[in-house]
């Protein structure tokens, strides 16, 4: 613990923030496979709009939840909203598992997505505001790593549920997410409110008490006054960078990622157990990638790993179409490489660049806006993929490659370096 500068209390706070990301990873990964079963039960073609909405309904909810709850977290505090958002996940996640038809599945998953989207601005702000500056990047990337722990669990659940048959297995897989979330709600009550947020709203004595518990000192950094006008003023450049790059990243990432199980099937791998295992066995590689990122991000900084990650994503997209013509099984190592290295720009954009350059009073809304815009990008990627792929896989990969290159160029030209500085120094 001494080598990282993090206490057990700070690791616990980071873990509680990570649980929302875990549920996101579980839910978005479980539906990418379960959609194949749901479409067979309700006779929905995989190339149609209804199938795309089934895949993306949670993302629609996330776009709403990110903005609404991000602002509420700035006004009402981090901790209260930290519990409320998971309640939505449990209720609507359970309802989606018992839905009577595909329309209900889509509606309930959109409502559940509001809770997931809400968790991003709350979790990232809380972790950043309670972390020491020397290890802040490590703890933020630790939180993002849990996405792929959730994805790994979803692959195992999908595989184990398959013998129940297509009518029941997808319901079990969706319902397990709600079961996982229920005890996390109780555990989240044990974390403190953000000391920085308390100081920003004038509750100085409460802020000092939390600082003493978490940091071992009652000194709380003075918080800069900031309002919504400042987003288009002094913070315009980092805001534009976050919104533009996170949007471009999610177009490229989700468009390919959500359709990977479908691509396995359409390219000739017809065994559903094999596809489920491929999905599960992808997850350890991004987890390893995050462990590496945790070790280097506070020394190497944020910019270099972001550039490297975008570069690898671009290379895989450029090679994918010609290589899978040789054998569809090459899609597995290609996607493993893509999924592993996309975590560097994805994790840093989601949990570092979206919160570190901005002051406490507007940190939640910036993260909420970023979450919303990124989910619009994800929706665009998911909805566009069947259309552009209908002209040939090379057109589909070229489409996503263009957006990845936008993210790469924007990072080279605009990304700030935030490592090793306090949040107050950066903002």
C-alpha cells in the first residue's frame, strides 16, 4: 500500500465506484450475446432496426442518465445519487428479464440504462476527488478495469445458461445482473461524501471530517468557483476535446464490439457455445491491459497511452477485413488485440480526461455530457454497422477507422497532460 500512496479506505471507495462499471460491463456484454437468442425466440432478423434497438436500448438510457444525474450529483452530492442509480438498475434489470415481448425488453433496458449512465459521472467524480494526486490515475483506471470483469462474468453466465434453452437462458443471463447489483447498494452506504464537494458547497467542517478519515489530514484544498458559463469560457478547449474524442472513440469501439458475436456467426462460426467462450476468453486480455495501464499512467502520463491505444485500434481495423477472409477464426485474435489496447484511450477518456481538467462544481455535469455524447457515438456505431457492412466488411471497418483516426489526431493536437498534479492545479 505504501508504494501506491493509497489507503485501504481509498481502495474501498475505488472498488465501490468500480462496481457500477462492472455492472455496465456485464450488462452491455451480456446483451451482445443474448440478443442472438432473443432474436431467434421472437423471430427478429439480425440486420433489422429492432435488433439494433435491442442491442442499443441501454445506451439510449445512458445518454439521458449521464446528463440528468451528472448535474444532480453537482447540486445534491455524490453519495446519495451513488445509491439511487443502482436502484434503477436492479428494478429495470429484473423487469427486462421477465419481459413478455421484445418491445418490453427494449423499454426496460432503456430505463435501466438511465441508472448505468448516471453512475459514470458519480463514480468517476467521487474516485478522483478522494484520491491522492500521485496515485489518482492508478485508482481511476482500477475502477475502469471492472468493466471487463463484468464482461468476463457475462460470458461465463451466458455459457452456463445455454443448456436451459433459448426461451429461458437469456432471461437468466439478464436477471443475474440485477442479482449482482442488489448487495452493492447496501455496501455503497458505507462510503463518505466527497470532501471536495462538501467544501465546494460551503460545508467546510464536514469536508474536514471526511478529509481526516480518508486522507489523514483535515486540510481540504480550496475549491474554485465555477458555473455552467465557464464550460464555454475557460474550460472550452478541454470540454471540446473530451466530447469530440469520446464520441469518435465510442463510434469505433461499440460498433465493432457489439457486433462481434454476430460477426462470428455470420462469418461461419455457427456454434453458440464456441461464440460464448470466445466472448468470455476475450475479457482477461483487457484486464491485463488495465493492470499495465495502472502501473504506468501516473509516471508516463495520460497522453502517450491514449495515442498508443488509438494507433493499435486503427491498425486492427485496417487489417481486419483482409485477414478474416483467410479464416473467420482470425477474428478472435484481432478482436482480442483491439479490445485490449482500446482500453487505454477508452479508460483515460472515461475516467480521467472527463473529470480531471474541471473544477468540482461542474465536474459531474462535464462527465455527464461526455457520457451522453459518447453514447450517441456508440448508438451511431451500432446502428450504422449493419448498413455499412451490407456493402462489404471492408466498408464497415473503413467507416470505423475514420472515427478512430479523428480521436488519434485530436489527442495529438489537444489532449492536456494531467498526471502528477492536484485537481485544483489542473483546473
